[in-house]
């Protein structure tokens, strides 16, 4: 067993972990260690060969590998050590990470820990799709790795279930490669991916989008042969006599993403039942002092630019925790999701002043008014032309000091 000391230990070397490391280093903490179970840096980005990364952050549109290389170079320039092919097994309450790699078992003691493990895709079993178990059923991300990293086409006649961004991008990518993309099936009455991806990936290539539909049966013995889809009602139940059978050899699943927090569960950190990520304060600190979180293991972002921006804030906060060793602040107010709001981050705020909140709405609508209120007063109002669950909202609000006198809470609402 080997013992290592670090001021900050970061679990995950995707864009969030790398951005947090760079920000923490530039804040003044140089004893930083990054752990990742892969043998490369950049997380999922090396397989995302489409452009559009980094526009908001740098003003230049990059591919995923280019964006990953940008942050990898920043980390290397600062000589921040990275332990690749290292699996974090658990975290103990004294901020010690138990990890394993080819050199054996490691105990890494850190003053601050940043969780940046990313997210994983939902599978067929998350959606409980009935039928046989043939080959030819992939998550959209797995298919993306096959085609972009290994030059393997997963199939010829392809149906996509779920209109998440990766599914939309893969529908276009497979069309480029000559596959017959039969359509995208979506349970909701609107696409769950970004509107620009619906236009650029489906509309521009005449790929049909079947809204209010779902897959009700999978057929095939050795290989997938047919998929049955049906219209659904407002309760999410298939409508009788609306079934249609589609002949295909491949079904891609783009059912959404789940924050990767199995490691987080090894320590007493509270998780949000809606996001699947940790409950955090305005510094991205979890309910365990000295442990911070960022990226897709906190909440699933729709752009890497906002993800990296918030990861840097987490890195700076983790660095200040080491530099200043702030006393535990028991004063806080809770932030709650109100009308037409799925969730709000952060869930708690410890100090008055100007704060940045992110949220997702429950349904598309517009124009709307976003307002924050307590049981006694309206704190803030803002008019927004249009909102969509696929687009994360970020806004700033000034929290008055009087809210902290009796530990009150406030609610974020979208009024259409």
C-alpha cells in the first residue's frame, strides 16, 4: 500500500476535471493530483469528432479532440501529475481516496477533493423495453465510439430511440457513412436535444422525428430484425391499434444520461433525487466539507463551455478551501424548484450577495417570466423570450442579507 499527500485530488480527467485542475493551479495550489480510470485524458471528448466545442469559451469552434487537447496541454504546461488507468474505489470521511492501479493500492490524503466522474448512458433496461435480446442494440455513445474511434459501422438500417443530443448527432453521422437512418423515436411531444441539433442533424438530412412515440417490442434471434413502435397517450401508455413494425438491424438508444456517482455513495454525501448529482452550495461544495463536485456528475450539461466555466469555479473554491481553511458555516438558505422548474443548482446558499444559478425547466414555453420568491417577498424577476428543457438556463441574482436571519428559503419559478 502506498500513501500520497495532495492539496487537491481530482477524480476524473474529462473536461470538468482538467478545467478544475487548471483553475485551482492558477489560484495558487500546485500540489494537485488528477486520477482517471482511462488510459487517456479528455474523457468522452476524443470520440466527439463533430465541431461546436469551445465557441462560447474561446470564440473558436473546435472538435471534441481539439478541445480536449487544449485542456490537456494546459495541464501538462503546469506539470500537474495525472495518474491514468487508476480506479478510485472509495472515499473515507478524512478526505482519503482509496485507489488502485498497476502499481497496487494507494491511499491519497487530500485537503480538498473534486469529484468530476462524468455521466453514463441509460440502457434498454432503464426503459424496460420488452422483447428478445438480439445483437444490434447499442447506446448512442457506444455507436459513436465504434464509428469515430474504430471505424466500425454498427449497422445498415438504423432506428434511434430518444432524441437526446448524442442520438441526434449519431443519426447524422451514420447518414454521412451511407447507413439508412429510418428515423428518431421520441416519447415526449418535443425533442429532448438542443433545437439546433434537431435542425442540423434531422431536418437538414430528411430524417423523420416521431414525437409521442416509443418502442414497444424488439424482435430478432441472433440479430435485431424488427422494432415495433406505437403512439403514446398523456399518461405515457401505448395507444391501442397505433402500432407499426419497422424492419431494421440496429437500434440506437439515446435515452438520457445519469450522473456517475457510485463513488460518491461510498461517503455520506447527500444526492439530489432529481439531478442524480450531489447537493451543493454556491461554491460547488457538497454536504461533506472539503469535497467539491463539478461537470456531468453534478448535473448533465448541454454545452462543454458552461461545464468548463462552472468546473473552474469549483477548482477555485477547492483551492480557497486549502489556502484559507474557512470555518464551517452553518448559516444557509435553501433554494427550491418551483413552478415549471425541474431543479435548481446550487441547492443551498451560505452568504448574501450576487450568486449564479443554473436550472432546467419542465416544458418548452415562452415568453415567460422567471421569478424568485420567498413566502413573504419577490426577490427578483426576469423576462425570458423562450425556455426549453434541453437548454440549461444560467442567471445571476442578488440574495439579500435579511433572508439569512431566520434561515429562510426561496423558490425559483417560471410563469408562462
